[in-house]
């Protein structure tokens, strides 16, 4: 049985905003309106977040409706939103329900991304990989990806300009997105000259602290037919959730530690299930938490050979007029990254793209969309969507 995204919604991402129940109410209300449904139609809900307290999903959804449905709280670090979507898809595909809601949200305190390495216990294996390099006075995730950037530069000749070109592209894309946290273009010189964070990474190459919510209504083929949603329902053609194996840690490579092996396994699974390849994909939303991760993900997803991600980044192949449009939303760097909402914001963007509803940022003729959502600790979700 197939599962379809019938409705999507999201708030504007930003550094401030209302409390998370209001964010959820806005995103869920938009998704239900998009699907032409009410909350009474929803039979199960998966609510994803990282920094809110236990059972925050219930608290958030109680302001939407008190219908007694099962609400499952999800926390898979930065891959939380896509993991909530995966649960909703599995419920529908298994026949457990016909209408499921996936929602992700976050209100991020300042220490959420500034905490020291000593305050984190869930990524001890990852910390071991940088312990010999020394723990710096920087957000621990920036240290992971900063070291990965230095390794990529050392091994493959990737330049600081190539890293910065990812941020230039994504900041330019976000000028077309009214829901993005940042909406102004950045020049290459501005990115390179921004405040240093760790290694070659500057502030404008890092995803910001963000608040926001995003939601998707996932339905069965029976609902698509009976409610006349054929023209707008985007099929979840294939989806894969993987976690770390020994391959993430046995090489000592920071590129492996930050998730490249997970990405390769997940995308291979997805394309194997769908019977297509990366050359068939038109538009991609990938997890550019830092500029280097977009480059690493180009290689792991198969857009280019290993070591050539920097060359691809500055070639123009991943923007409008190129081979693919990657992160038309502005990506995490510029659209924002409220951790629990990110995967569902990717779903919303690709749904709009595949319906032809993305406005100024529309990718012409988009038929296949790919989402890549990564969380250290670790989880990677890759999702393939096909147009109505």
C-alpha cells in the first residue's frame, strides 16, 4: 500500500517567535487546510522535537484538538522530523490508519547549539574521534564538521572558496523563500570574511539557532481517491532510515564520523527500492547544517565522485540552470534549522516543488524530489518523492 503527502504547512523559521504550541498550531492548521481536512480526520500523530520536555507532542497538539488519538513523541536529533514522517508513512502503508499526521517543532535555547563537548553524553563515540585533536571552545557540532572540512581540504584539495560557495548559493536561494530565516544574498567575500567558528567554517556557513514548526498529512491511496486529491497528493516513493555501523568510526575519518557512510547506505536503499537513480532526480533538499556537509553529501548521494564535491559546488550544477537544484528553500544554512522541524520542512518544500507551487523558487518540470536529513548520534533518513 502506498502513502502520499496530501497536505503540508510550516511557519516562518526565525530566532524568536511564539511558544511551541502556537508554532505547532500554525503549521498543523496549514497542513490540514492544504489537505482539505480537519483534525478530526487524523487517526494517529507523530510529534518530533529535540529540546522540549517529555510529552511535548501532546501538549502542542492539545491546542489543535482533543480527540484522543495516539500521539507518539519522536527524538532522533536533527533527523527527528523525517523520522516522524517515516512513522506516519509506515502506519499508513501497513493499513494501521488512513490519515496520519507528522509534525516537527523546536524552540531552541541559546545553549542548545553552544553547549560544550563535556555536556554531551549521547555522542561519546563521535567525541572520541576528535579527542586527540583537542576539544576547542566552540559548539561541538561545529568542531565535528570543522575537522571534516579540514580533512576534505587536505585529502581532496577542496578550497575555502568552494566551501563558501555553498553558503553563497543557499543564501541566494533563500531570497526567494518568504518562510526563510535569512532572506538577503551573501557575497563570497562576505562569507569568507565572516566571524570564524571552527577550522575553515565561518558563521554564515553554519546553520543558525532557529525556532519553528512544520507538518505533513500522510494518507492512503484510498483517501486520495475518495477525497479527490489526485492532483495534489505527492507519493512517498521510497524512504530509508539507517543508523551508524562500524564504518562510521573504524577509519578515523571525520568525514565518516559526521555521517557519510549512513548517507550512502540510505540513498542506495532508496534508489534500490524505487528503481531509479540520482540522474532521474530534479530537486534535492539536503542536510547542509554546515557548508562542508553539503559537499560531503553531494558525494555520498552520488551527485559526483568522492573528492569532487567542492568542484561541483562552484560549478553551478546545483543551482537554477544546472543539473540539479539543491536546497531551493535556502537549506538549513539560510532557511533555518529548528532541529525537530527540519525534515518536515524539507517535505513541505519538495511537495510544493513537485506540485509546481513553489513560486519564485520553482524548479521547472520537477518530477522527482529527494530529501536527506541527518542527525549525529546517529540517524539518517533519505526520502524520495514523486510528483502527482
